[in-house]
C-alpha cells in the first residue's frame, strides 16, 4: 500500500514538474502524426507543380518574345510606309521633270563651275534615290524575317499551350483527389487540438515561425518565380500557389480586408495586417469576406482563375512589408508550412 502511494505521489510530482499527463502526451503524439500526414499531402504534388511551373513560364516567355517581334514588325512597317511614300514622291518628281538631260545642264550653265555644281546636285539626288530603294529592300527583307519568326513563335505557343493544359489538368485532378483526404485530416486535427467552433471561421492551421498562417487551406504546390518576365514588360511580383478551385484562402495575419475586382487580378483582396504589413490575394473564384477586420486563419476567399489567370486555378500571393514595395513571398511561405 505504501509503495502504491509513493508511485502515485511520484507520478503527481512528475505531472507538476513537466505539466504533461500521459493522456496529453498521447494527444500530442496524435496531433504530430496528423500534422505529418497533412505535410506529406501538401508536398505530394511538388514535382508535378514544378513541371507545371516550368511549362507556364516557358509559355509566358514565348508570349513576351511574340510581343517583342510584334513591336518590331509594327516599327519596321511604319518606317517602310514612310520610305515608300518618299520613293513615290521622287518617282513623281522624276516623271514630271522628265529624264535628266546632262547636255541641257552643260549648255545652260553660265560657266564651268556652275556646270559642275549642277552635275554634283543631280548626282546627289540620284544617290539619295538609290539609298531610299536600298532601305526599302532591306526593310522588306527584315519584315519577311520577322513574319517568319512570328509564325514560328505562334506554332511554339500552340505546342506549349497544349503541354501547359495537360499539366494543369493533371495537377488539378491530383489536388482535387487530395482535397477530400486533406479535409478529413484537418477535421481530425481540429478535434485533437480542440479548435474553436466553425462559427469563428478559424483555420486549424498554426502560425509558422514567422508568425503567419499559410494562405491556402488545402493541398497545393508552388515554386519560386519571383522576378520572372511577364507580358507587357512586367515582372512577376508574387508567388502562384496552385490549388483546386474553391479551396479556402485564409488571412495570414489578423487585419483589415478590402475586396476589389480588376482586369489583371480578377477578384482580389488586400489584407492590411494589424502590424502594418500588406498582403495581396488575386484570381479568387469568390469572396467570403469583402471588408472589415478578420482574424489570422479566417477564411476570406476561395481559389479560382479570375482575371488574367486563364484556366489555371491558383492564388497569386504578394507580401508588402510595412505596406511598401513587394518582396519575394517564397521564403516566407516556406516558413509558414
């Protein structure tokens, strides 16, 4: 009996010292196991995501190149029109004046010096005509080459678009298949962690080392594409997080939400965090919250493909420290997961 009391006392002291009961240890192990399973699920499509990203940016680079060739074509055509107009003007002048009569120039000159000046002028005019004709020919050759290059780029674009579509369909199917398992694990994790009720609209995700919660609450994939060339001379100022359409997007930090539609981003949200940082969410399919204050982890919208995202479902995500210029979100996102 005395030994039993001593064991109970020692167990109680152990609980007081470390503050963890055997039941809590078991629960903690379950949480860690569920978190590990979710982590595996989230990284399952990394290779596929990288393949898609490579195809996406290859196609975008082709579009940028096509825009460059189009611009060169327009400039060359405009110059050719100008030179052709000048050439037509010279042809009319020659027609109206008739063929140059060198004997008339010689006989009508008052002296030898004047004759030389007139002949030199005629020669200069002839040289200008020759230069105009040479420029027309060069421009025509340049235009033909640019048109051929453009046709090659169009064929390349069609091929790359087909590859991109195949990659996007494959990833979308994978992510949709994973979503059901992800939702199941998240519910189990929420129960294990005694998460707050759904009315609070809080994600069971926990902040990463940088204090932020990952913005996409579901299976996803993303790569570092900061600074990549975009059409229209732009560069990529965020990270594209691929996920199935309708996957919830959550507030990375507590702050104020402002929703707005625009042609590039489609349905977008600006989240101004309480600490002054700003976050941009673009290409959403719909909004959960359009204005007001939200808590970190609260659902504010859903992944989609609005704006210039084409048919690719993803969240374009930007980070603006202290509300200033955008910085590369990729290292921050890696810390959040």
